[in-house]
């Protein structure tokens, strides 16, 4: 059993992050004894770690809440994972397109002989 401060330090997060997860219903706030601090058991710590790992995979807090409620339904969890994968692939595609545009624009700057005119600025100013 550990206090919120100890857990936050061990997980390299802010105490307010844990409290936020409590308010969002992702973890349960432990009972506060009359004389002392709330203590978090291993189950709550594991749940906080689950939330943190899911966030690093790009899941939103609402999606994480759904994942937690679906823990016994692998097919629905798989469906959520596939939806997230579609979003990630679209972002990658958009970033690749953006990379192509920025690469072309910077090459036009490199080849520009007139330092008073900037092709990138001109491109951004054009409609």
C-alpha cells in the first residue's frame, strides 16, 4: 500500500494526474481513513499503469475507459484497436504528404537566387 505521492513519484507523473484519473472514473479513489492518508493498493497502481500505457499508444481517456470496461471482450477490444490503427495510418499518410510539400518548398528556397523573395513565404501568401 502506497500513498498517492509515492505512486506519482514512482511513475514519474504528477499527483494531479492521478486525481484527474479518479475524477474521470478511470480509477477508484481509495477510502481515506480518519487518521491518515489514502493508500493505493497494487490493483489501483496496475490500473494507473494501464491508463498510462494506453495513452502512449494514442488512446484517448474515453477510449481507455471503454477498454477497461471491455476487458473480457477481446473481439470488441480488437475492433477498437483496428479503429485506432486506421487513425494512425491516416496520420502517417498526412504526415508523408506534408513532408513532400515541405521538401519541395525548401528545395525551391535552396535554388532561389533572389534573396529578397522567399518561395516558402510566397507559397504561404498565395491563395
